[in-house]
């Protein structure tokens, strides 16, 4: 299974920096509470100085959404939505330990972090690309939608869309749940210094996942010259990929 951003998307967004991680064995038993508290405290400290709408990381996504014809205060990137919720409500939703951890790291670094159930992706390719309009997206409520032609989505080889409006909303089809064993984590950024931020965020995600679940994640920083990440079994997984 390969993950990449399309050449057309990279051409239109030359500042795009991305990182990907794959691992197995992420069940609900891990206690990520202390880590979540640490990373959300870091985000709160930054929010005390300025609201999330003034963060360079968020402003870059707002500009990208505007270029895509979206109203940025109606459709927010995932990290902005989480930061906004943290500022207004004081906490983040609890969903699954690995999602909770990645959400906390997302607000700490102010960049989107997507966590997908890798067994719900159809290979051989998952690509972040412009939609054709015939892709199928499943909401968390189970409804079926079709991304508009030209909308950025995560599309697999079966034509299933795993995101709407790039980093705005993930799909319910590949959401992490009780039966999740393997995950693909993706972090993306567009601001000045994005490559450094993504590298630090990805290192943090890998370190914390390894510590909490005793796995050996594989990671890669994706660039225009090295745009693809191959999901391979980690040494402790004991499973082979189904494709």
C-alpha cells in the first residue's frame, strides 16, 4: 500500500510539507492521559498569547482553503477546529487513545494530524488529489456524499474518499475504532517553516506511539523528490498487509 500527494496538488501548493507513519497494535488499553495533558497544556500556553486564527500554521491553511474556493471560517482545517474547541471548552474530545494522543500533538504543533484505520483503505494506492466527483465519502453518521470535482480528498484505489476538503473532515469509513489494529498517520503543513514543524511533530508522534503501545512505527517525510510512503508491517505486528 502506497501513500502520496498527487503531482498536481504539489505543483499548486509548493510549500506543502508532509509526514506519514504506519504501525500496528494500537488498542484501547494504553493510558495516554499524561501525554495528552502535556501537549494540550503546551497549546493552551500558546493560545493565551493569541487566538488560533493568528497562528501562522492556521493562516497558511486558511489561504489554501480560500484558493480552493472555500470560506475559511466555515470550513476549517482539523488543527484549527481542535484549537478552537480547546480555547472555548478547555479540553478535547476523547475518542480512542491513539486519536486522543494525535489530536493533542496536533494542537501542540498547530498542524493537522489524520489517523486512519489502514485496514479500511483499499490499495495499492491512497492519494491526496483533486476529486473527480465520483468518489464515495461516508460521514460519521453513515450518510454517503460525493466530493465536488476539484475538491481535495484522500482517495484510495476503490474510489472511496477518506476526507472532505483536504484537512477539513475525515471519513467515518476509515475512522479508528475498537477493531482497529493498523493505522496510517499523516501530518501536513503549508506555512513558512512547515518542513521543520512536520518533522518535529512526526518524531513526537512516533516516539509516543512507540512508548505507549510498544510498537515500532515506520515513518517518512514526504517531499516532491521523495513523494511516496509505503505501508509495511512493523517487526512487532506479526501480520502481513492484505494487499
